[in-house]
């Protein structure tokens, strides 16, 4: 994407969507200064396989409505409903259980990446 502020706005909008759909501890990380293969990570914690599938559907709908191609969707082989990665090119979405998120610690691994959005689902 040419306009990086537009890419950041889309990543934040996706973070807000996941928060509003009850994704837990949503974070949008700006990876642009750190690598060349993606610009943003959007992370959200899920509570069950059904919750993961629902958030995955929201990401798919969000992408389709905005003409963003999903390059790859995969579920981590650790367990069927533990981690879903959705690659949108300049945005990579990680939907993870709390256990899997704590184990892989992506925010710690990429700790120099600024977090440009943080949100928690309201009760």
C-alpha cells in the first residue's frame, strides 16, 4: 500500500473491530521500522474455538468490504483452535488463545515495535 497513514488507519480500524467483537487484549503493532515483509501486526485473544471462528469471519468480512486480499489463512498446528494467522500483506492478524499468546509472546519478541492501538472488550 502506498499511503502508510491509510495502512495504519486500516490496521487500527481492524483492531477496533476485533475489540468491539469481544476480542481480548487487542493490540496493533507498527512493524514498519523493523522489517520489510509486513507493516502491522493485529493481535487479539480468543476464548474458544467458536470465538476464534467468529473473529476470523469478522476479519474476512472487513477485508472483503475494503477490497483487501487475504493472502493466507492458517491455523497453527499446535492445536486446531489455539492460533489463527490471517495474512493481509501489509497487515498480519493473529487470533490466539490466552495460553498460546502467553507462550509465543509476540509483543515481547517485537518489543521495539510501537503499539499504536490497544483495546479491551467492554463487559
